[in-house]
């Protein structure tokens, strides 16, 4: 499945470069652990963002699988897909930990965090206050409310 996913990443990226999909926004959703946040966000976006390409990039195969089952158009797993897909993404979404090395219980490598941080993409970060990260000015919200807020913001940018 990974080879299949990487093959389609390459072909879609070539199509975007050649202008076939240039008008489609490239939304990269990055998640780890079991992929719950990413899969919920993809399921929510899939219903309303038909003009956007949803790329699921998991830090592990379980997260990628969950996001693909939720309806992502493309998927891949690991450090290199995060680095490569962050280069030309229009929007990157995921838990705030995707910007910090060793976050998500060590699943985010320094190269992943740098790739996300240096990307010119709009970053939509879900303030999940775990792993010793607390974002001042945020309040604890149920996951469903976090997903709804993030999805509405992403849809406003598509």
C-alpha cells in the first residue's frame, strides 16, 4: 500500500506542477499515534472540500491507515513524506506537536518539525495540550469542537 500511495503522490504532484491540478488546494494533514485527530478532520473536510486534494501523512502506518479510511485522497507514512509534502502544500493541518521535535511521544523527528516549520503553507494547528505543551490563550475543548473549528477555518481558506 505504501508503494501505491507514493506512486500517486508522485503523479499528483507532477499533475499539479504541469497545471492540471494547479487550481486545487493541497491540504496536508499530518498526524501520529492512532490518527484520530487527522481522520476526524479529513472526514469533516471531505464532505465540504471537494475542490481540495487531501493528503494524509502519518508518522506511523496506523495513523496513515486511519486517515485513508476517513477519505483522504492520498497517503504515505514516515519522515520523508512529511518533508516532501510540506514543500508545496497550501495548508498543513495537525496537532501542534507536528512543529516540535520529539513530540507525539517521540514520533515527530527533528526533520519533520523543521519541514513543517519552514513550509510556506498556512499551518492550522490543533491545540492538543498533551506532551507537556500548553498554549496560553486557549481553552480546553472537546475534540469534536476542535475539529469543527479547524475545518471551518480551512474551508474558509480553500
